[in-house]
């Protein structure tokens, strides 16, 4: 399995991390904690992740860890795929600069780390602005919105039922029309004089 392939995982309750190359095991932890560790530069691309001791896989294979960035370190050494948190840590430690190029292994997009961070920060602010109106709603307004949504769902269900009923009535009408068209032929045949 390649590093960019994702594993289908059904969100197990606990995860363990095997640090490489020494093999020390950390955990069990939940998925949220594991994601925090990856974002805080505490999980490297070589580290193995599993929910048991039987099926270890490289950390970047788990999409929820968002370890998708490869960076060129001094000496032309490639590092990754790793998380945004690790890239921020490398900048803080002066291992790379904001002009260093990061490449997303999923999209193959390459851009300077400074531009990547600016785009991520902008998106975070934009998402916070979009979520702000929802946070400012009172409990009453949220309840009214929920009631509206429930009424809309009920009306949609009623409409589906009426359409089914309409289709049944239309089908019955067509049957009766065909039967009525057959009646004159029978009447005409019985009205003929007999010889």
C-alpha cells in the first residue's frame, strides 16, 4: 500500500502509536487526541498507528490525521508527508522558512509555506465569521428554527403521500376510462337484430 492511500477505518474507540525507530508505544488514546498529536508535530511520517498490535500502518495513511504535506529540508532531504502543525514547528525551529515550498501529496499542489499558512488562517477566520450568527442565536430562535425544519419535513412527507394517492387515483381513472370505452361496443353488439 502506498503512503498516499487511505485506509478505511470505522472510528475505533482507541488508538496506539508506535514511535519509530525505537518502537516505544503510546496510548491508548481517542481519535481526537491522536489528531491533536499529529497537529502538534508529535507524530512523524515513520510512526505506526493501530488499534491493536496486529495491523500497524504508517501514520500518513490515516486521512483524519491530515498528514499530507512534504517539505524539502536543508541538504535537499525530503520530509513527510506530515501535518501543518509540523510545518509550523519547523518554521519556529528555523529548519525551514516561509518561502520553503510544501507539496500536498493528495492534490500534488505546491506552494510556499507562508502562502499556505495565510490561506489556512484566512479560511479559519472566514469559517468563524460564518459560524458567528449561529452562536448569537437565542435558545428560542434555535427552537423556532428547529420547529420550522420539522414542519417542512412533515409537509414534504405529506406532499409525497398526496402524490402517491394522486397517482393511484389517476391509474384508477385510466382503468375506468378503458372500461367505459369497451361498454359501447358491447351495447352495440347486443342491440343488433338477430337473424
